C-alpha cells in the first residue's frame, strides 16, 4: 500500500495535465529533516479509523505550502508560476479531503494553518510557519484547546514569542508527540 505522499502524487497523476507531467519520475523525495506531519497527525485519536486519509490530506496541504515556498517533494518546480498553482491545488485537495471525511473542526484548523503560513511569509517569518504546521497537525490529530487558540491569536497580532507559544500548545495537545525545537 502506498504511503500518504505517494497517494498525493497518485492523485495529481490521475488528474492529468501539467501537474501530472511535472511529477518527479522517481517518486517522492523526502528529505531527512521532513517533519512527516501526515504520520504525526494520523497518530492522534481524532484520526482513528481514517489514519491514511488524514495523513494524505495533511501531506497534500503541506506539499502545497512547500510549493508556495518554491520547493516540492513530488513535483519539479522549475516553473514558479506552476508551483504556485500546484500549491493552491494541493491546499484545496487537503481542505476538500478533510471536508469529505466530515471533520469540520479539522477543516477550520487546516484553514488556520494556511492563513498563518501566508502571514508568516508576508512577515518573512519561516519559524512561525513551521510552528503553525506543528500546531495544526496536533489540533487535527488531537483537537484544539485554549492554549492553541490563544497562540494563534497572538500570531495573528504579530506578538513576539507566538511561534514558541504555538509549539508549546502543540506539545500540550499531543502529549509531547510534537518535538520541541
């Protein structure tokens, strides 16, 4: 059975068109420092019974984030315009996948991650984007809580220490499954 990222690539391949043609011929290239957010999220109790689906949609959305930054684990990214469009497509795939599972709370959490990543990019704050992904993975897998909501609000206000607060909330929610940085 293919892994989550393989399933994302298969979905793009099945769509045909430019994204299908841009798929890496040798399959996904996952760097050693990849956060493996899909697997982390799928290990939470809210993913029970839908582990592979949850892992796949989270990896799809994270791949969208990487494409918006000009990188990818599954696509050749020589064409930056195509990378941006592919990123949007993969964000949509992730959100639609969570909606298809029927998890409205997870859709909201992923939408928050996407919005915080856009804010982080506008502020040239990659550490905030990384922390938003850690927190989002925890919230989708374990559920949200007051500390996470406060940390997201602090990030939206541009408060110093918001990235650390997001990471702390992620660790609290997931019982320290999300590593400290």
